[in-house]
């Protein structure tokens, strides 16, 4: 018998290699817009600077309001140490005049307080830049200075201040101070502060009558 030749087995086709997934392309980061360069502030011209100074230094309507307090005055001071205490009443004289070209009202007070000679000097002005009244006061009852800054809207009849001073104890004490202009012959100065109960009480009033 003839031998039957076996057909050679065909080599199995190689399995197709799996296609590799394409790498995801990362989105390009957005470039932030560069902030516009700020231009350097232009230097104020000499003319503009002089105009600014001129506006700051020229007496204004705020200064004219102080004119009614110029003169020589008889003063009566009523002082109350704490709510419910008996008031102490002292007399004195006060000379008020405008100084530095009408920019400040100077007050020179002489009298008595607590059985002792008493003197005080104060200045009240109007700051054109802050658009507020400003004030200082010093006297022989201490060696510090009380500072006042106008608050609210002043009128020809009333000027309000927030005032503060350092007591002999070293503590800061705050006051609400009021100038009341009744007429050309009379005005007054009040100081209010908080009592032990936290409520405001009037600790002092100085009544001025033209002398």
C-alpha cells in the first residue's frame, strides 16, 4: 500500500497584537493674561500742590462760626463729680480771641476750682482738610492735654465733640462735649461722661455771659 502523505499542519496565524490605546493628550494649560501694568502715579504739579495748601490754610465758614465767642466773659462753672453728688459752683473770667490769622479761637480762663486758684488755656479751630472742629485744653489741675474732635453736623447754635483725657489714675476717660451758642451775649460749654451705671450724666457746664 502506498503511504499517504500527511499534509503539513499550517502554522496558526499569529494573534493580532492588541492595539495600544493612544495616550490622551493633556490639554495645554491656559496661560493667564498678565495684569496690565499700573502706571506710576503722576507727581502733583507745583500749581496743584499750592492750590491744595491754599484751600487747607484759608479760614472758612467753619472759622466764621467761632466769631460770636470772641470777647471777655464772666464764667460760672458747675461741676459734678458723680451722679447724685452735690454740684460745686465756681466763678471766673475768660478772654477769647482769634489767633494765627483767625484760624483758632484761643481761650484763657482764670478763676477758682475746689477752693484753689485755677487757670486754663484752650484752642478751638476748624480743620478744612478733615472738615471737622478740633480742640485742645490744658489747665492747672493736671499736666496733660485734653483732645477734642468734632462729630455730627455743626450749626450756628451747637457744635459737638468727642473728647478724651488721661485721668490721674492713668485711665483714659471719654467725654461728649457740647458748645451751645445762645446769642451774641451768651454761650456755654458742657461735658458729659458715663457714670458707674453706664449712663451719661453731665459732669460740667461752663456758662459764659459777655462782661
